[in-house]
């Protein structure tokens, strides 16, 4: 037992007090099913005793998709989901028939700006017959759920700003809430609220203060400005709200998870001093007005790409006879936080994974007791646990009020940090001011499904995976936890003890979380198969499963106890590499070295992999691309937008010399991939 948090042997778990907007048991109408985002379903027709009989109902192939990382919704017998490029699809949940498709064609609106979103989209929202999606180019679009027709489109930010929408909006009580990403590109974060019927913007809450000379938008920004130094506004500051947005209707509060600083190096953005509010914080604001209520900062003076943008789950926990309204989060920094959601008071925080950047969290001050080695000086190196990808990223965590456990898709991977200016870059490029080296040995990094007791702040059980980048979780009243893996399996576990009860070979990696619902009295499960997200950034830990970009096997799958279908086997071309023939023409090594830097600072690596070694996520392996052996074709794709409709941005700001440097680098890497005597 830890001081400050009394425990009872008879601690009870009470269903979250967000029942005012509780979803029908038979549907999945919101990102986390209900506003509390517990991802718990009260359905129990399929349970720990009979889940072994689960079978495939149908499979819908999606050959135009590249990655699927979103949470599907199921309303009135229709499954709705978004894929890459924010393309929304509606499917008959009974038969798997595709009903309609809406492509927001973000490339037409912002041919350069789509590069900031990596083609990724993590979900949609539904309310009163409308589907809401955030397009990469900054539009929030309302669609008629019946036919996919556009009802309205509103701009969260204008074309030309270094931002992108990749996350799922939330829609509650006649309002749509959305943030954006782009912290590393020199931007300033905020959350917007729109009228769900008209698209009118109702309010905006900034998460980082702007230039004091222009005045502050709110008292909260004036307060936050006292924690910054220098000319931070010139760097943007970061603090984007790109994922976590949870609504509490009883308290009329929105809880936003705020991201990392931009640039990462605090010396560059704030003269190396200050807490830099509201970076890496949970902030509570009034849902009706956007008025600041409270905040809790997990990493004061954040500079390791740690972020509080992971799922925020609400619950009412009875602890030692007292019901506490709490929110819970397992952010990237490796500590599991339990916070009183009315006041922002920290109740507990313990390590749920290996952590060496801090010894502990001081419960009196709420601040971490940092390892001094984590604050790097120029020339120093430090292997930090966890890496910037975190001990848990955006893949969904779930909470079961019956078992009292949270189910976390955890990651166990370090990174070595160096302070420098090598990746600063000009505006519009990655500007970090830090170097991060991820493990080159894929066996040094693992993933797991972790069952965590939020009252005792300890692991109840843990299942290890070879894959570090896996899918989100679902839990049910049938004592089940469902989880997809990067290795391509959909698995069911006993929520109480972690026993594996069922497995299905999906033939491709899974990043999305499963959902469950009931149709015609029959409980079903659905999951999107199409591994991706930032796994595409290309470290060996992510690439070891050999998935190929846009290879067959990207699908929507449905399961039930009556399912009798067989999944057609496809050739996913795993572990194959067919480099193009670059001939024998000499490569200018100096130009290729310059191209290496450009390739990484303009974020080519985000989709095509570090050192041009794709992991099969958002972009193809350029060592296999015809454009790598044809400069005119290369120029038409990269600088002239030949593949814009497919999601390839147009980098029209690159000079001829820069284009030829990147081309030389790609040819160099392609040749290095071809076995040859003496090479």
C-alpha cells in the first residue's frame, strides 16, 4: 500500500457516471462506445466459455486502402469507418456490402499540406444521423449517414498552416470537437468546438500561449505564458491535441490530452527553462464555452516527445468506501495516472513499464522526480526508457468495470538521445534540435497486452508479443479482452487472468481496435485489418514483420458464433524486396549525403521509412519504385504532384539541386540493398 491512497480489500468498481449519454447496448456509436471511452460492452452472448466457437461472417476487401487504424462505428445496422486519406465508408453490418464511400480529396485542397498527416486517420464521430470526419487539410466535414452526401464543411485552419487532422472528432450534445497534429513542424496547438448542425465554430481553446504583444486569448493563456521564456511563439511551441478528447456530460467538461513540445529541444523553444504549459498535460475545459477549469502536467518542461495524447478513460471507483470520480491515462512516459476529474488532483501514478527518465512521481507536488541524466547537455548521450513512441501510444486502452482492470497495448522499447542541431530544419520541415536513435536490433523491442489494476497500481497479468506495434483493445461483460497484433492475429483473452481463448489469422498486421455490437439478436465483432500509423516511420523494431505497402489483405472482418465463412488466402508479399536496377552510372556521394538529410527533415521518412527502408505502412519502399531509376518520373511525382490522388504530397518548394540530392540518396540506398561482389 502506498501513502496517500487508502485501499480496501472490498474496493468496488462503479460504472462510469456518464450514463446520461450511454449508448444502446447493441450499438457502437462513438469512438470509445460511450463518452467515458471505457471501450467496454455490456454484451455477454459471446463470453469466456464459448468464444472458442467464434467464426468469420464475412470479409470486405479494400484494395484502394493503404492503412486502416481507426475505430469503426456501428449504428442502425451500418458500420461506418475512416481509412487513409480520411476516406469514409459505410457497410451493411449484416452482409458486408459496401453502401457508400466519401473521399474528402484533401489533396485538391492542400497538395503540400497533406504531407503533415501521413495519410493517417484514426476515426470518425456520429450524432443525430450525421457522420463527422476531420480531413488532413484542416476541414471538418459533416456527412449524411444515409448516403454520404456532404451537409457542411468548416475549416479548423487555413491551407498553408503546418498542421494536419489525423484524429477522430468527438460529437456530443450538438457540438463537434477536434484538434490537430503537427507539433514538430512549428505550430501552436488548440481544440476547436463546432456546431454539429451548421458547422459554425463555437469556441477555440489554445494549449500554448501566443505572442504577448498581440494580447492573450484568455486568462489561461496569460497564466501559461509565465511558464515560457524567450521568443517561444516564433517556434510555435507545439502542444497539439491530436488524439485524446473525452467528454464528461455530468460535469460538462471536456478533457483534452496535450502533446509534446515543438521543437523537442527546450533550449530552442524556451531558452531551456520553464514548465511550458500546457505541454504534455491533461486540461479540463467547459464543454459549452471552452473556459479553462484545471490542468495536470505530466512532464514539466517536456523535451523527449512525451505526450498526454493517449486515451483518457473516465470511471467512478469506490475506494475504501468513498466513490471517486476519476480519469485514467497511460501516456507515453510510462506512468499510469489516476486523477480526480472534478479538480485535477493527482491520486496516484506508478510505472506500468520500464522507466528510467524519472524515479517516481511525487504525490504531494504532482511533479516527477527526474533522473538528471535525462536533461542532456551538448555532446551527451542517454539511453532512455521508454522511447518517444512511448510505453503506450494511440492504440486504444480499455477498462472493464467488472474486473476493475485496464487493458493496455503496451510497448517496451528504449531510445538513445543526443542533443544537437542536426534535425532542426527550416520552417515546414522537422525541427527537433535533438537526435534520437532507436534500437537497430528488432529483438530489443517487444510489445505486450497488460492488464493493470488502477487502484493497487500494479499489473494483474501480462502477455508478451514479439511485435512492438499492435492494435487497440476491447473488453466485454462476457469476461473477454479482444486484441489484434502487429503479427496479424486477432486474439481473445479471459479478462480475469489473461488465458488465451481464441485466435484468428488475419493475414496482415492489425493496428485498429475491435468493436462489438448486436444485430438481430446476435452478438458480432468487427475489426479493420491494415497495419500502419507511425509504425511506418521505419525502425527495425517495426519492420521485422515484413508487411508490404498496399499489398493484399487490407480488409474489414466480421465475426459471430454463427460465422462459417473462410478468409480467402492472399499473397501479402511479406519479406520480399525487388530493388530496381539503377544501372552503373556513378552516384555523387556528396549529393547523396545531402539528400539523406533532406529526405529525413522534409519527413519523407515518416511514410517511406528511415534510410528509405519502408515498414509497409503509409508509403511504398522507394528502393522498388520505378521513379528511383528515372529522374523525370521522380520529379513529376515529388515536385509536380503526379500521384496526389493516391496521397503522395507535392513538394513544390524543393529546388532542382535538392530534388537531385534526394534522388541520389535513394539510388544509393537502392544499390546498397542489392547483393553484389565487393559491395
